[in-house]
């Protein structure tokens, strides 16, 4: 989390439950080591803790495929962020 997002009073767009569900189904269908449920929960902000890079990369790839717009879910929505980040 960047310093611009650490303002609980500022609303964030986040990842919709529908998009997260599609991404989880896509990720589960891919070959290889699956992302543990706890890593998904941490990534989606429901729990706190670290997420291994290999799991983060797999989650991001699944989200890209689920959203049909690469990295759209990475946009910084904080009103405190410099315009270069938004």
C-alpha cells in the first residue's frame, strides 16, 4: 500500500466482488500452483499480511483476464495521490 492510500476516511474503488469472483475462477482453472485462499483475502483487503510475489503475479494476471482491461484494477483512486499516479 502506498502512502497515498493509507487514509481510511478516503473511499477507494477497490475490486468488485463480481470481478474478484471471476478472477478467482480463472486463476483456479490455470495450471500450476494455485493461490491460497488466504492470499486472495489479503490481496482483496479482507485480511492483512504478506502475499508472495508468485501469488501476486498470478492474481494480477487473473484480474487482467477477468476485467478484459490490463491493469485497470491498479489505478490509484486516492484523492491524496499526485495526478501522475491517477
